[in-house]
C-alpha cells in the first residue's frame, strides 16, 4: 500500500497558488515566470526540462527553464534535442514505465530512487546531485515529461507526489504554447487529402516505407509528399510538421 501524503496548510496554499497561476500560462515567457515563481515555492530546483512527445514517441519540443546562468556547453548537454541528458532520462523513464523517478546521489531503496542510477556520472559532471522526474505517460495526443534538476533537498516520495499533482497543469500549460519555431498563422495552402492522410500516419510514428506499404506507394513518393507538406506548413522536419498540424487542428475529426 502506498503511503498517504498529507499536505500541510502551507503546502496546500503553495499548491493552490501554483495551479491558479498555471491556468493563465499561454506563452513560454509566462511558463518561465510560473515555474520560477509559484512552482519554485513548492518544489525548488535549479533547472526544469519540459518535453513534449508525439503519440509515436517523436520529440516535439524541449525547453530547459532555469533562473541561473548555465554555460552553453552544459545547456547543450542537458537540453539537446538529439541526445541531451534530459531527453534520455525522459525516454528511459517512459520506456521502463517508471514514473515518477528520483535520484539524490545516495543509495536509497525508496521506490523510484534507483531508476536513474545509470545517469549518476553524467549528472555529477554537470553539477547535479538530485533529480525528480514525472510525466503524463502515453495519451492519445502524445505525452509530456518534466525533469527537475538540482533540488536543494533530498527528493522523496513526498516531493514526487507534489509533482504528480502538478503534472496535469504543467502538461496543459505546455500544450497551450505555440510550437517551436512556428506560429498560429494559416498554412501557405490547404493540405490535400493524401497529404492529410500521410500526416495522420506520421502521428502514428510510421516510417516512410511503412506509410508507403499502407498507402500502396513507394517510400520515395512518401518522402516527396512530406517535402511538399513541410513547404506548405513552413516547417523543416517531421516533428515540427506534426506539431504544426496539431496547432492548426488539422488532425481533428
């Protein structure tokens, strides 16, 4: 049986204020102010990595929010879109089905405390001796994962519970942000029925060859369709195309 976590009156007040402020987040700037204000009061941390994933697992966006200056090399190592530490921690936790997960540099036996043990050396090299991660898990619209680095206290199941209560609000705030590098303006042209179909399979994480087999066309033809889709949407890759279509509600219905 999981232990019952009873919030103090002050913790309840911090939680309520954090939730109320999160409802109004609609830009990256507002997200930064929220996480550096009300969220810090409940869960103080040095860096918060926010990640969005498509239903097929592709990374849609990652933002590392921090109130202190980070060296460019450290920020790249932490928040890189290809193999950054935050991304690898998120994928490890999702792949193993272990969320929440925490790490404090010790040898604790607490539930979730050993999930991130394999990242000990990298965390130490970046100057972090504590991590707390949680996320939504896979949903029909994808997933989001939030990783807090550099907590001043030893993260415990109590802190994981605080983050669990806030994850839905963090997720919704992240979903309201404009896509990375995109805008809410209409595309250069409407997508054709075939292009919309391809974007639908793109959302399912299918490769070009897999989409070609499903649609009865070659993988090269699928690639040509994708290039035209990118131009129409004003994006440069599959993840941004999917995020743009979600923003424009082209995949609804």
